[in-house]
C-alpha cells in the first residue's frame, strides 16, 4: 500500500459538495464528507468482492452528549467507535450520498443513552475486539481542545 498526503481546503470541499444531494450537502460536515469519500475510494481501490462487508469506524467525541455535562476538569475518555456496515457492492455502486448517509447515521447514533449502554457492555463483556478486516477507521483531530488542558509540571514562564 502506498502512503500519500492529500489536502482538502474549502475549495475542494465545495467541489465535492456538488456531487451530494442538496438535502445532505447542507447538513454534512467536511469531516463526514471526506470520510464518506475516502471510504468509498479506498473500497473501490481495494476491489473486494461485491458481497463482502466493509466498515467505516468513526471515533466520536461524546462529551457534548451528556446532560448534565461531564464535570469540569474531567479529561478521561468520553468517545465511542460507532460503525457503519454495508457490502462493497452497495458502497461502490450506489451514489456518493449513500456512503455519506451511512457515515452520518453512525455518528448520529452516539447519544448519551448509547454511551451508557456501551459502558454497560464493557463492564459485562470486557473490551471486545472489533473487526479490522475490510474496516476503515478515521478520527477528526481538527479540534482536540488541548489548548484548554494544563498538563502541569511546568511554570507559566515556559508556555
């Protein structure tokens, strides 16, 4: 497999939006659009059998899902790995909007109830291994929030 870097700015995202149905284009983030596009392109490039299952796994920050919010100063884990599953044939033969809808649904499934259920599952079964065959895992690190974190151990003059 070859590794390449691609940069998508506002111009490129706007061009991609022209291939998306209007109702999806207006409510989809750049992350969702790029995730769906790269998942579909990767699947096309790998050429799996059309009946093979393919997955997209998105790391979703669930901090904003909690009501009341997580305590101030809590910097522990608050994320989930929702998965969208389809066949390679459906992903590659349907319009691009199909992939985008799957990504949006997977991300949208992460609610406070989902997080509580996930925590219960981890307590009951431990941390299960997720399937990596024909899986594509992505995360959005454009807003990690690290500017708000004080890691300590250093005086204010060093910052």
